[in-house]
């Protein structure tokens, strides 16, 4: 089934990783991250990277591939992701693209492999795109809980360490939500409480923008609270060639 890819997208904190890992327990899959912050090395607490346990369930790609001193764009992401996807096919596994960076995902959904800035080559992908959704207040509560957890897990210390090695506000990675607000606090422009409130507000606003982006894509919409289990069962049946007992 070379050419098959599954895409799981949705706004931040909706439950994309959990959904993908549920599939990974039933199918031979490898996850390809489509997250513009998880690409950076040393940015761990504020980017919700896969845990050690999650990486044992299945292999993850496109995480920790760029120095925090470097810039990275959609062209580079698309080029690397296409290469990774091809390697996953060669191993007989299903590539599952998981993330909330709409521009990255659309570059793969549209199957573009850019040769240069003027031309593009179409790849033969057969993609199913699942966009997860759930009640807005539940998403917002999960966002608030996630931000509080990041602070408890040492987000401020992580950013202090990055600044100490020279990763200042001018670098691309420090413009991400969570990082630039804490930089404001460390520069004494705002209090820590205000920085935390700003992270939560900016993340909520980002979630709204993500949903707006995905509404313009050809997605199968799945309510995580009411449709998760039926959709998982349907996907396992659809991709049964990748079932572990048949590998």
C-alpha cells in the first residue's frame, strides 16, 4: 500500500497524540510530527514532545531535528517529511502524520515536493485526513491544565538555560507560544502571573486559528468525546494490511 498516509490534525490540546497512539497499539505505524516547535532540540517542556514511553509504543519522526539557533521553513519540512514517509513505506509501515501546524500538513495533503521555489513535483499520496474536535470549553480547560503543567515541569528554567547559551528572543524558536511570554517575564516586562495568563490566552487564540485553517481542508471531522472509539475501529479495519498479527 505504498502511497497511503494517514493524517491526524486538530487544534492544540484536542487529543491528537493520544488518538494516534491508540492506532499504534493496533497497527504497524510510525508517527511523523507536523509541529513547528517540536522540530527544535532543547525545547522540550513547552512543546509537548512525545514521552519516552510514547516513543516505545511506536517510532516518532521530525522531532528534535533542528538546532535552536537555526531557522526552519515549510520547504525544508516538506522535503524531509517526504523522505521519512518513503522510508516508512519501505519498512512496510503506515506513515501517520500528527500535528497542528496547518501549513506543514497542507503541504503534505496537497502532495507537493518542492524542487525549488519556482516549481513543484506532485507525489502519489493517498491521504486520509482526520481532524479531531471537541467541546470548546473542554479544549480551553485542557490548554489551561497543560500550561500549568509546563510551568510545574520547569518551563522557566528551560528558557533560562536556552538564554544562557545564547538563544535569545531574536531566534525563530523563541517566538513560539510559551517561550516569548516567558522571555517577557525574564526581561522584567511583565510578572510571571501575567506571562502565564498570556500563554493561556495566546494558546486559545492559536487554537481558534488552527480550526479556521483546517475548515478549509478536506477533512473527516471526528468529535473526540463521542466518536473516538468508532472511528478508531473503522480506521483499524481500513488499514488492516498493517495489523501487527499480519506483519
